[in-house]
C-alpha cells in the first residue's frame, strides 16, 4: 500500500512540483482567475458555458478581439486546447507578446480557450457533484467523444463561422486526433490544426512517468477501490507545501527543478523563473485518475488505444478483449507538427510514428532545445513556435 501511494504521488509531480517551486513568490496573476488575468491586461473577455451530451458543464473563455484589431469585421475563429494538468490559463500565463492567446487575438483571430471536464473551471454537471466518485469516472476518451464536439458545435454557431482553426498542446492534440477518428465528419469543421508536443503514440516515453507507467493499472485500481477519482486539484495543501519545501530561497528548490526536468525533459534555458509563481497558481488545474491512467497505458502499449478496462471490462464496453485502436488516417485536415527533441512525454520517435499515420501533415518542425512544457510557457515560445503557427494558419485564412 505504501509503495502504491508513493507511485501515485510521483504521478503528479509535474504539476505539483511546479506549484512547490513558486507559490510562495508573490507575482501578478497568482490570485486571479483566467478571465480576470485577461481583463487585467485590457483584453476583452467573455465566459461561456457548454453542456455535453453526458451532462458535464464546460466553461469556455473567449477573447473576441485584440487590443489593436478592434471588434468589427469577420474574424477567423481559433480554438485552443490545453494539456492534461492544464486549463484555459495555459495560453495566457506568459507575457502578452509571448502568450499565444493574446498573440492570435492581436493578429485578428476570435480566440476561444477550452476547459476539459474536471479542471478548476469545468467542475459542474447537471446531476453529479465533484465530491461524488461518479463525476470522475471518465478518461480523455470522454473528453474526445463528448467535450470537444460539444465545444465546436457551440463555438461555430455562436460566432457564425463555418469552420475554425485548432491549436492543441499535448492532451489537446490527443483528444483532437481521437475525436476525428470517432467523428470524422468534424474534419469539415476544422480548417487547419497546429499540434504542439503531439501525443498519440507514447511507447518511447522517457523520464519519471515512464517508470511509473508499468504500475498505472494497479494505481488506478487501488484509487478506485478507495473512492478517489480526482488528481491534483488546486488547494491549500499545495500552497502550504510550496511555502515549506520549495521556496526560491530554500535549499530544496533546485531539487524540485531537477525533478521537473526528469518528468517533462530538461531545458533550463527556456524556463522563465519570473513566471513560476503565476504558472504554479494555475497548474495543476485538476483532472481524473482515469485520464492519467490512460496516458500511462499508452506508454506501455504499441499503439494509440482507447482506455483499457481489462479483458472483462473491454468485452462489456467494446465487445472485444483488447481496447480498440484510434484511426489516425481519419484526420484529413492539414496538420502542422511542432515537437521538441528534449521532450520526454512526446518523444521524437513517437511523434514520428504519429506523423506517419496522419495523412495530411504539411509541416513538421523539430526543435532541438524544447522540452514538453516549453510549448506553453517558454522564454522563446513566440520566436520558435508561435510565429510559425501564425504563418501556417495564414495560408488557410482565405
């Protein structure tokens, strides 16, 4: 039992340790919600709510226009989807000239920021309470099957647009690929997709997460038997641990940073330490045990599979003993891939496997200096990634 508990703790270090390092350092944005952060910089912001077919109530944050572009005229729509431990805040934590949401708004886009079920902004359901285990009985399969289609079907009629541009980071790419595999008709609603640190195949994952992955089903089973369905919500305990163990002046702060590196990959030159307090206030944002488990299952498999419920559970759910594969050949829209050589969670070999199976990859960029988290918060995020995303989308704007 103690060994299992230790493995569970390790699973959350990527998000929790970021909180440890920085929560005690006062900084702008630490005590603001994502909409308040947007508003504080002078950008317009709207809060919208979408109800999925299975009753989850999702919160969307919209930046309808930028500071210089104004609100008039037809504007292409951009939908940005965060990673596993993230939220809409993933896209606004950096400086305004380095944060993709502001950059795209100023470039003429109507920007929509998603929040997956279970994170701090989407903890609501028509009948279930987050304190009920049944609320957390989902993996990213359900996010792909319910959340993303519902979001797209809300955004397009709300804006009057026929289709939209999509940017996914990490899990944001996973659910996109899975959605189009299951619902290929949504290809007609997406004009182009930018995949940042794409995750489908994960058999070559490195670092601490890959060491935990062989035990992931045992961890899931143990937590489920205990009635635990949520992992790594933002709470007072995280803040108090930060004050004690990973204050900037603490001797243990460097150890915390080193552990982060062995989870997502090393790249100290791209870590903006001035932003760590703000990042830590918003990450981790909460997710389900099953969603974490699902990624662990990919690390010990040879393909891009649905959630593995075990032979008996798979028979009941899928009519077969093994979980079905997602079919990447159904992703027909133009895709640009941006990946990092130092990325432990989206390893270059796995990215190459994913690229081979996608039929319409029109651009692929491998960054020698980037690790996993750099795609949403690096010092040179605009120079190395975001300006190239804008260039890619420009070809499809008319």
